[in-house]
C-alpha cells in the first residue's frame, strides 16, 4: 500500500465524489425529462380539447387537427 498525503487523499476523494454526484444528477435529470415528455405526449394524444384550448393561431390549429386525422387519433 502506498503512502498518500492527507492532501492527496482529500483530492482523490473529492474527484470521486464530484464525478459520482455529477453522474447521479445527469441520470436523474434524464429520467425526469423522459417522464415529462411522456406526460406531454399523453396529453397531446388523449386530451385534444386541452391542447385546442391553448392553440390561438388558426393555422396551427388546422395543423394539429390534420396531424390527429393523419395519425388516426380521432377514431
């Protein structure tokens, strides 16, 4: 076993904990992003009245209606 100074031990520990914490943060942000996207897509797919209430531009509303018809969501 090699002899390490207190400073070296602290430095190694800091590096390990920093990258471990960074990885954990990235992992959880990715998971929360997927959950948010999934909820948005559920509302987009199954709650057309909710979406239509917030679309103000008639062209965008027509695009949304055409998209629903094209994908067969209004059956």
